[in-house]
C-alpha cells in the first residue's frame, strides 16, 4: 500500500520505488497492480459514507443535492508506436499533444463526486459527456437539478432540458453595436457563471498535484484505474474530519539544557 501511494503521489518509476524500499522491481510492479484497482473501486465518498461509483450514481445523488460543477481534464500520455492502428485518436488540441481525458464532477464546495470514463484526447468534451450517457440520465433526473459547465459543453443545455448551464456566448462581430448596458450585463453574467464554477478548476488542480498525472508515463490501459484511485484518495481526504486534530492540545516537550 505504501509503495503504491508513493508511486501515485510522486510519479516515480517502479525502479526508484524499489530502490527506496530495498526490494526487487517486480515486487513493486506486482504491489501496484494489486493495490491500484482496490483504490479505484472505492471511488468518491459523500455524506454518511455513501460512495458514488458511476455517473448514474452522481445524477441520483443530485436528486437530493441539486447542483454540481462539471469539466474535463486532460493528461499527457505516452505516444503510441508508429504504424499502430488508431494512433491519431490520442492527439488533442492545437499543440497536438498525445492525451487522455476524463470528465470531472464536484459539488459547489469543490468536493469530488466523480472522475472516470476516460477517453482518448481527440474526443470533444461534449461528445464524451454524451457517450457516457449523461444526457439520458439528466433527462430522467428530478426537476431543479443543475450542472454548471464551461463553454465546451454549449448545446448540452438544450439536450438536457436546461439541466446543464453553460456561459452565454461572447458577442459576435455584428453584435458589437449593442447598447453598452446590454454588453455590460452580458459580461456580468459570464463573470458570475465563471465565479460559480471556479471550484471545479480547483478540484482539477488538486488532482494534478499528484505528480503521476502531470505526465502519465504508464500504460494507457491502466490510466483509468490510476486517475480513479487518486480521485478516491483525494475524496477521502476532502471528507476527513480534521477538527479533532486542530483542536487537540499540543504536548509540551521536555526542556533540555543547552550545551556548547
């Protein structure tokens, strides 16, 4: 367990972790392969010890807590071997890096609700949400459920009967002649939406603090289990009650005379 945590937190290779623990590399590889799926199966914790393991669980949870924030995160991965079929599926963005992406959902306080359903980086955020079945789930969700998302999900609000809320699009060139009051109200609405969903950016930032997600060098087929394992650990940390730790009186250390 400790070797797996060191590997995930610091992104060290199995050779380095093996040197630290004084064991063979194969021992670390076997330990990570055994412990990582167990951590991934824990998924995200919410109140009363309930855990959300799928997007369907998240939507059901939103029936009692009707607001969530959504975004997608991309992580650079190893480039597929030249000549392999489907090599371009992982190429994403203008800079053309090889990535894999995962949708992330959290509550308004920034506590993680879900991170998984990983896909190759070439898939658009909107397509990824539809592929994961989010549209059908939100159409069956209770009234009042709201999911705040960025401009990459524009169009999803119409598909989900207004359950997904995206920022208002920027004024087009022909709309620059609008009255200043209308333009000011438009920018104020966009800023208000951005300030409401900033916690999802913080949640993704906490995920990226785990060095293995800065740039993933492992096998791509293990990426989903890796990011889910980190999500479960971070979710447990977010729900840890540290009140007792902060209010516990400090023990006084024995004083010793100073010697030259």
